[in-house]
C-alpha cells in the first residue's frame, strides 16, 4: 500500500498533475502498474482520510492542545515507530516543521498504514504528504522536502 501512496504522490500530487482523476481510471492505471486491487483500495481510502483531516480540523486533539503539552506515545505507536522515528518527530517539532496538530495528523496517518513497523524513510514521506495541503505550512513543507531530497555535502559534524 505504501508504494502506491508514494507513486500517487510523485506522479499526481507533487507534480501538480490533474488531481481529480476518474476513480476507475486511476484504479485501472494502478492495476496496470502492477499494484493489487486490495492495496489500491486501501491507499485511496488512506488518502481520503488524510484529506478529511486536512480539511476539517474537527478532531478535538487538532485544536485543543496546549503549547506546553508533552506528547506521550501509546504502546501501539511505540511498536510501530521506533526510537529513531519518535526522535525525528520531536526534532521536526523543535525546528517548527511540525506543530501539535500536524504531528497528530502524521501519527493518525502512520497508525492507519498496513505496516507493523514504519521506517524513518517511510515516516518522512508521511510527514511530506500531510504537510502538502495544510494551509499555512508551505515553509514547513519546503523544509521537509529538503530533508528528504537533498543529500548532505561535506562533513556532518
């Protein structure tokens, strides 16, 4: 399923192609690309849920988080996201790429993936997908894009 999400993001969303593609045509294209119908359905449902989160902001945890709150990860979140991933989320908050509502959107989308463990690279893609359509987060999206696509040069110390 995750491969489909990246395929759609790279070919439609990120490239600003026609996003409102006929559902049947898109399913056929993905099927012709070698993806299984069950995975296609799950990926499209995942994207619909992301869109609802980005548009509605009706979930209480997206608007009622005090700025001094500390996020404690649930047992399920800890199983899915290792220490490196959880540390990366904290890092993104510290550099203002994520705020509490967008962090919660990321966690919501991570927990809806059909993976038992999410790698750091997969987490970065989820963050990028979440930030793409969140109003007012254009700079955060650009920063995240740089973190994914730019290769570091020189010494890293």
